[in-house]
C-alpha cells in the first residue's frame, strides 16, 4: 500500500522562470519503501486552511539499481500551473530544509531496461518521467538506444535542458535528440510549430525506423499525446507498444446520463482490511471509501494519475473519464475509484490486488 512519510528538502533548483526541481532526502530506514521504477511518480500533500491538497509529480532521477539499498534522494520536477495551490507554493515558498509529506512511488508509465530501440514524444513538463526512463535505460543496458522527440514553447521554457544535454554528451551514439519549439525559430533543426498528428505522421518515418521501436512513451498535454498516438497507429504501430501518461487535461468530464441505484453500497478491501459503506448521492466510490478510510490511495482525483486504481470484484460501475488505465487493465477488471460511480446496488473493490 502507498503511504506518506515526511522527507526533507535537500535542494531547490530553478529550471526555468516557471519550474523548479525539488531534491528530497530519503532516510536509510525508508529507502526500500521509496525504491522506484523509472517513470514512476510521487504524490505530495499539504494542508491549506484545513483542506488537504495533493499533487502528483514525476520522478526525474534514475531508478536505483537492482540489489542496491534504494535511493538516497529523489528528484521531482514542478511546473507552475496558473492558480495552482501546490505549484505556486513549490516555486515561491519551498526552501532547503523544509519537510514535505510524500507518498511512496506509484505509476505504471515505466520501462524495464532491455536491449532494443525505444522512443518518446514529450511536450513541456512531460520530459520529467522520460528523463528518468532514458537515463536509467542507457546506464543499465549497453545494447539499448533511445530517440527523444521533445516539444517546448521556447528554449527558455525548456525544463531539464542541461540534464538532457549531458545525457546526449554521455551517450552520443545511443541517444538521438530532436527538439521542436512551437513559438520560436531555431538556428538549426526542425522548423517551429506544434507537433500535431499530421506533422508527426510525416516526421517520424524520417527520424527512425518506426516499426522497429520496441516501446513508445508519450507524455505531456492531452492534445499532444492524443495526436501522437493517432499518428503512430496510422503508421502501423500496435497499441501494446504505446505507453501514455497525460499531464494536462483541460476539458471537463462529460456529464453522465446513467441513473445510479437509489441505495447502493461499496465494499472495499484496503491494506488487508475490508468494510462496507453506503454511497451518498453523487459520490464517487473513492469519496465514499475516503469518508471511512482516510488512508485510501489517491492523488489527482481527475482520472489522470492512476493512484486510486482498484480491482472491481463484483458489481458494475461507470467511469466518468479514464486517462490512466490501459485497455488491458480495464478489460482485466480494474477501475479508477475517483471516477467510478455504482450502477448496481452492491459494488466491491479491492485496492490491494
């Protein structure tokens, strides 16, 4: 089960005018709990006027090697979101020595290092988990290669510019780096403009042998990820080779016309203990569980991070939106508790499976 612990801030590095990297110290007794795979994320929480706020940020540091004692530090990237309660705090207030409440790592946007050619299409802060994936892969697997296609507004707004450049210098023959700026012309490289489906359809075959790529990692705003997936599917890439993580979804979830049962209950198993509770009108299943089990795992409550994933043991639910689970996961019976509402009078969830 995911748990929160207090970690101390070891460094605050300004990346751009609107982003920082936070380095957190992991005490020796917690290193195994914070062992993470490349591409996973952390949920950070704080209280504001008595209200708990949680936000999810991807780990950008390499994953600890198998057999090691676990990470001594963790590094996450935070980009300012207009009006963002946590990102504003991170950029303007967090300092070295501060203590933060940090959940243990979660997420399935990961790559187990293996020989082969891999590629990523990222936009903006979507570079954060991919930086961990690339650095881990190239360090552990000498027979692996990676093509990184990244899109940013301007050079000044590009997160982890130096870190990616260092990787390119370290692995010049195994890391192919292609940068596109949407609002600024470059002296060399590709013309400026957005990386939409049409442009990617023509660009990708010119950059690399699309059919030979073992895994594609798409990360960033919803529009970029959606366009990249459509381009890849049009180029014959099977869906099982495409991995996605959405960072920003602007559109609100569509209103559902489904009618919920007048009286419904949810039975949930969490950390080895179970309980059954009535679902109040309009509540998601996660909200019902949280009223009775505050330790239920969640981060974004927007159907994006996947932290609240649970197995649907019995009953039927409807999900308002899903940007986190792969089709294989939903077909196997997994749901996002934050987006799920009961369709049958009795629903049973297992958060431990």
